[in-house]
């Protein structure tokens, strides 16, 4: 009998030890992030979050569409708690696939303007990505420019560079125009823009900027952070090309210049939802917002945060106040318009 009692005591101690070990493992706080933002441009902010909260961040980086497909394939078993993308259209896509969930956070709703977050609070913008007109300083007088629509006039015949219709940034630009102008007007605009192409679209936004500098075209539509990156580059050729480029803010007399966001969402499969929400709220704080926007050469999503001095030099501008969920809602219509216009 004594042996039996001793045996039971040993079992109890062993079981208690296993339970305590399991609790210790569970107690280690962490959050798993899938990010299309490059590691160098997001990890320092995540490290600051860990230092402030003690919550470890496990980071996986990849292309936007690949990460969304990975989330779809993993389903409820996905380890991801957070998705970071660099386009509102993809955030909308992730939501439409049922891959994100609503977050009830008054601090996020107060911090992020309504235009730059999902109406149902599935995703929130972290920084703004402006897509203005860029021009050759030595060949174009900015007084000759007015709006995106003005690039369809005969004055710009054979002088416009822009990347392909397959690019999500162009799709989102066209979607924003559909929201304000309607399908017929935007299709007419797209055909006029294609007519004025200096060349068949090739390469990314940096390539359009380089093409202006090389004299292949006089104007282009491109995101400002690419120009920012070239001006900050260690490559003298990129700096020399970028220094020849001016920035013009179109549509200042009506809806404003098109903007997009890099943004963040909590996944539907999140196992660490509370930690994920803490991360979102941390990235919306003023200090983090300032770091995030300045390092990436983008505009802060919050009006009270000053942009990088280089961006300030390009001047203040009126932003399109369209809720960016529309970029996703109208994406398929935008693609159809570009196809019918013969935009390669």
C-alpha cells in the first residue's frame, strides 16, 4: 500500500511538471507576421515592438500575391497572425477570400483616417503611397500639366511613360478614377493615354523615371518613393537620373492626387489575436509612424506626422479622399477597361 501511495505521488509530481512545462511554453508571447514589405523596411519596427512589449515577432517575407495564396492554402491551420501588404487592392482581396478578421480597436479607429482603413475594420493603412505625374525638368514646364486626364491631349503624343496594365498600382489608379468618373469616361481616358505612350510599357517605376532622364519620354506616372529611393541611392547614375525629375501633383482642383497604402490586417486564422492587435496599435503610434514612413520614403497616414524632408520639398498636396476599399471593389472593372483600351 505504501508503495502504491509513493507511486501515485511520483505520478502526480511528473504530471504537474509536464503541466508547468506546457504552461511555460504557452506563456512565451509571440506573433507571426507574413509581410510583403522587405525585411529591412519592417523588421526594425518589429524589433521596437518586441523591446516595448516582450512579444516575439516571427517574420516571413514574400510577394503579396504569393503570401495571400499561402494563407488560402494553409486555411485555419495557418500560423500567420498578421498580414502586411503594400497595396489596398491586395488587402481587399485578402478580405474577400475570408483571410482577415475585423478588429475592434478604438485607438486604431481614432489614429487611422477613415479613407485609409477598411470600412469594417479588417485592415488599416500604415503609410501612404502617392502616385503623381513626374516630368523632365529641362523639357516640361509644370504649368503645362493639370490632371491625369490632361496627359491624353495631343501635346503629350509619344511622350508618356508608364508601366504595364498588369501592375497593381496602375490598376488601383484606374479603379480610383472609375469611382469618381465612371466607366465610360475612364475608358476614353485610357485609350487616349495609350495613344500617347512613348513606348510599350516595360519595367517598373524606376525604369519610367530613368526613361524620362534618358529622353525617351517627357512625363510618367510613378510612385514617389521610387524617386525618393533613387535620390538616396549609392549608385551615382540613379541619383543623376532622379535629379532631372520634377514632381507634379495632379487633380488639385478636383478630387486630388491618387494615393494608396501599405497596410496591415489580422488573419482569420490568428492564434495570437491579442498580440496581433497590440502590434497593429503599436505601428499606428506617432513615433512608429514617423519612423515607418521616413525609412520607406512614403507619406505618414496620420496628418500630424511630418514627412521626410525630401518629400516636404516636393510640396503639400491634396489627396484623393476616396475610401481605398474601392480600389479592390473596382479592380476587375479597371482591368477590363485597360484591356479594352489596348494597354499592354
